C-alpha cells in the first residue's frame, strides 16, 4: 500500500447504510449492498495516525479541509468522476448530510475502512482508513424514511487526522494529485485515445441495453461527461484533479451486463488506480481495461443477437 493511512482500533458494531449505485439519470440502482460503519460514540483515543512519515510520493499540499467522513468496506472504493447513490436513514448520517449541505459546501469524504492485522494478542479489531475520495453531493431526494443522496467523486485526498467522532466522524484531509507529467503531448495523445475507446464502449453498451429495454444512459458516459467538463465546485482548485487525471479515472466504471467476476476485476482496477501516481501510467492501464470491455461487450451483443433470432 502506497497511500498514507490512519488506523482505527476498537470493536465496531455493525450499522447499516444502503448504497445504490446507478447508471441512469433517474438513479436506477443495479445493486444494493450493506457496509459497517464505526460507532460514532467512540472516544478519540481509538483513533491514531499510522506513523508520522508519509508513505507516498504523491503531490501533497499545505492547505487542508476538515470534513465529515463516511467509511465503506474495501469492496466499495470510490474513484474520482464516479457517481453513486446512498440511502441515508439513521439519525447520525442525516446529521452528516445536513452538515455537508449547510456548512461544508456539499462536500464530505468517502473512504475505505480496511481490516488489518496488528498483533495476534490484540483482542480489538483494527482498521486502516485508505483510498479516501473527496465527494460532492449532486442531488438529494427526501424519502418517507431518510433520503437518497447522489454523490460524485472529485479527487483523492489523504486523511491526516481524525477531528471528531460524535455524532459522526470528521477528519482533516489534504489533496493528492498525480505528479506533473514530463511529456504533456504524450499524455494528451493517450487521453484522446482513451476517450475514443470509451465512446466506442458506450455505443456498444447502449445497443446491449436497448434490447433489454433498460435506461440508455450508461455509467461510462456519465463519468466521461463529468470528467471532460471543468468542475464547478465550491472548493479550492488544488482538490480538483487535472483534466487528464479525471479522464484516467472515468474509464473505471461498471459496464452494462457485468458478471460477478467482472465486477471483482473492476474493484481491483480501482484499487490499483488509486495507488498510481503517474497520469500516463493510469491512462495506459485504463485504456487496456476499456479495450477488454469493448471486446467483452461486443461478444455479449453478438450472443444476444443470436438469441433474438
């Protein structure tokens, strides 16, 4: 692991929050999962930095934000440009939502709560806070019980300090961005190649979805559209990744008709992408991922056409 992390020690009771990942502007979910959230009544003595020295050569900055934190299990990492819909229904998470909307510029931090082994004699569970992503709230829909909250990943951040645990987690974060590319023309050329591959994949996805009478908006197009625009966000520019970096992450989206094994592969690709610190390298790995999805989707489309004859 190259990203800096924080450690949480203590017995963490299971508290549920539903996550609905969508692929259409109407927020149609394709899966529902549950994750465990740390007890907000924990004393701050349970929170400590892993160590005082950074484990990364990412660009970091002196400026910071203190924001609400929302942890998820390791199979739900969120990458910049990705959209997700959350169902918040417990009082503490509704307070987190209010805080983000009213005082935190619609921002909070999504991070992975990863179990780790500290020592065989320890009787308490230990977790590392990793793969943190700054998110913006794009839409809130009130429900009879709680609210549906649509969020968008903006850019990677590193969690350097836990500031509060009651009524919800809060922490201090610094922005993480890729190193400045040495050859910008190579990066620009690779960005164009990746965009074209994503547009081709999107066309195939639409054909696949149309035959199943599903919403035609894809996650690929949704993320790419966000990435190519200059984000209009109420935060300092240092927290917003470069255009090339945004596109490199936008390729890592769920593809229509994905199998369970394909979803697992996507999660692994996301984890690797969050650790990469060179934009060109991530563009290359994302391009390989998209090209593979083009081949897979084309094959599924051919099989679907045969079955319809």
